């Protein structure tokens, strides 16, 4: 089948979006390819379609477990065999998944980056028929990227095991430096970039400084009918704001990673099906969700980077109709942003101490705990070791980015089990332990395929069928697990920490000061870019975002808050900028009156100067000092 036929058969689309077909053709030609496409541009189609046309399995590397699970489920719903391997899975689960890939039964294998360096994965990779290596969130491989992750650097190493397999790297957010770095670090045979324009002509960007954020949010929702997303920084606020909106007759749900899978699915479904109008969320919401008719996205907290803001704001107006993205801030938010930045880079010695404390907290000996999931309650941990919760959390996240461990959000992981002996051995076990006979029979009748794959089980259902309690069922499952008859993974709803490669001694936890400093300096530059975007009142919002991402041929959007104010000056963008470029350096050197400015700029018409000065004064760029004007730095 052709790529268009594949698209129509599995996705129901008659044609591709801009650039998708060119990217797919590049991949099918065996070329290493980098696709730079904004949120909603259809990145996953670019590797899923060619993978279905090629023979073998497509390996997709992504750090986002929620997105990984979502895409696997979507592919399975379309009748496409897809599996995932991520941190926290049991060794036996991973083993079975890799066997299925080696045997040619799988078209897509999604893996987290830390999985690539394990001996188990690499040995099986040598035996797989791999058609394509897709790298999602490819900016993570670059030290200049906003979410740099050292485990991503291992991707170049596994390319040596599959030397003739092309790589497709995709990302929604990359500056020019990151674009070059991605291709270099993935060992592209030659540079090959497909870049979609980041311009969203139907999206109006506004930034507003307000004392009463909640009142303004309510006003925006009343003025702009349709579906909306409200982003905040912490989980507590999601619930508080959702309640506030419902009290004001606006149907709303709150959403964050701490909810159970069922709760998240139900809230997401209600929102997508328009049963509720507003979803109030942390940045956990939005990945893999392509709701086209979002009319309003509001940020009530200043994001950490323009990359994150561009992605989240970009979830509005995917249907091409007009939409609004508003960032509401208070001056104190900028101070909080600086504080959060400082907190996110604890001292190196402190980070290493936290790593050591974690090992002791889980009672792991050096060298033990390889790929084991450990339930983690940060409140207990910081209390036990007398640590500041925010600083300790930042240290853990830093250790995660350095590849030493993995911290999952609280997830509702159901119980699973697999029978690890053959039928004859199991029968002998039933004969030897008659009290287990009925229990094993009920287990086998309740769940099919237990000898070949893990099955999700429910201890309460088994308890009802056996006329006993769930606690008794759990104890019997644990006993069978202890005697190696089954592998039983109990359910959990707590966050998990996994030591990648097991616990190391403190000397083996190496964080180079030069690397640490580089990461901090790069993060500080991103912080300054956010602050400039938020506080700027003379530059078009769209221009600011597009220039940050290295886009060329940028023009003023004419509809952001800055452009709307500038339009009142009745000058074109070029005329306005020309006047500002003349008066700014003069006022930066010394205070001048309007008459003195006109004297120094004899070719400038007085009415134009007055209009621009009035606008600059209204927006806090110029102030009057007696009869003289001063440029406000």
C-alpha cells in the first residue's frame, strides 16, 4: 500500500498535513531525518505510517510514559500490534515483550531512554528486525535543549547495533542551536531538516498583569465561549480553581498526575466529549490529546520556559479557527520563578547526599536494586532525613535527568501476574499443597493466557469467587510468588523510584561541575527569555516566540495585546520601529525634552514622534521627569 492508503486505512484521513508526506518519503528513502513540527502538527504520523510500510519493528524512544501508553493504546485500537517498555516494569514483563519483538509479532516498540543501555535490551536488539528508529522529544538529546537528558545520548550507541536503520527525530520545540546539536549527537550521515512554520495566524497571544487573577479568568471565560484549558503550577490549585469555576456556573474538572488512571481517563473523556467546558491542570495534561476546538488556553502561573509555553498555548485553535492564549501574571510570580530556578539547582554535594539517603531509605545495598520499583512517599523521606521537601525533590529530578534513577508520578498500577512454571509442574504443586488447589483452579479459570503473558488481575474479584477476603487472596498470591510458581506484581497508587543499574556508591555518582554549571547557565537563559516575553510591551508576542525558535521572515501578527495597542498609534510596524530605533539610543544616553528630540531628529515628523512617545509612556517604556523624558530600563 502507498502512504496515503495506509493513512486512510488506519487513521481515516484522505490526505496528509503540510510536510508530513515529504518527511515520510525521506524516511522511506533511508535518510536520517529531523522533523521540527509545532504542537498539533502530526509528528507521530511521520514515523507510524512509514513503519507500517516497512518490514520489521519500529523502535520509538520517548521519555514520556503517559504519552507512550496513550500512543500504544491508540495503535492497538486501530488493530496495530504495539508494546511499550518503561521504568518500573518487572523483569519478566520486559523479557516477554522483547521476545515478542524478536519473533516478529510487533510493529511498534516504545521504550524509555534509560532502557536502551541495559544489556538485556541490547542483546535482544541484535536479534530484532528493526525497520526504523524514531526519537520523540528529540530536543532531550541536546545540552542546549530545555529538557536535556543524558540517557538520550545512548541512542547514538545503539545505532551501531542497527547500522543500516534510518533514524527519524521529531520535536515540537527546538532553537537553531538545538537543531544542529540533535543531528550531531544522533550521528546523522548528513544534515536533513524538515521544518514547519511555527506561525499560528489563528492564535492570539496576550499577556496581562493583574492583581485579581481569578476575576480576570472568570471574565475571559465569560467573554470567550467554547472549550478551555487553564494551566497552573501545582496540584492543589487545580482543584481550588475548578471548584471556583463550578461555583460560578462554569462546568470544570481538575487534572494532575496524582489522580488514578480511571479518574484521569474519566475527566479527560468528559472534557473531550464537551460534557465539561474547562479542564484545570498542571503540565501533566495535553500530551497526545488532539482536541481541535479549544478556544482558550489560560496560564495562571508563569511557565519555566518558552518551549513549554509554546507547546501548551499551542493546544488552542488546532481546527484553524480563531483562538486565544492568555498568560496572566503578577509581579510576585516573576520573583517566584527566580526562586524556583535557584531551588532547582541544589549544590552538587547536596544532590549526592540525597542519592545516598534514598539508597538508605529503601535499604538497598550497593549494587542491588537493579530495575526494581520502590514505592516512594517524599513526605516520609524528607521527614526521616530532615530535608527541605522542595530542595530534595529538585535533587531527585536532577539525578533523574543525569540518568541515575527514575521517579514516576503517582499512578494507579493494577495488580499483574504470570505463571512461571509449566502445566505439569503446576499440577504437581497443587497435589503437594492441596490447600492451594482450588485457588489455582479459580485463578486459571478467571484469567486466560497466564502461562504466556502477564494478566491484570483483581484481588477483590478472586476473593468473591473464593468466598474469602482480598487480604487472604493477596497472601496466597505472595506465597505462590515466593515459591516461584508465579510472578506477582501487587497494585500500587504511589510514586515509584527505580535505580537505573542498581544503587551505586557515592564515589560512582559523578556530577561534573562544568556540566552542572552549563546546565544552570542554559536554564537561566531560558528563564530570562520567559521574563522578557512576559514583561515586554513593545514587541509583537508572535514575533518574540518565532524569533526565539529561529524562524525567519517574521511579521507582526496584528492581533496580540502589544499589536492591538500599537495599532492605536496608526503607524505601520516598520514606521513604528523606525521611530523607536531613533529615539531609544538618544534617551538612553541622556534625558531630553520633546523639543530637544525633534532638534536632534530633524527628519522626524512631530506627530509621529508624539504618537510613539505617548504609546511608550502608556506602556512604561518612557517616563517624564519634569519637562524631560527618560528611557525606563
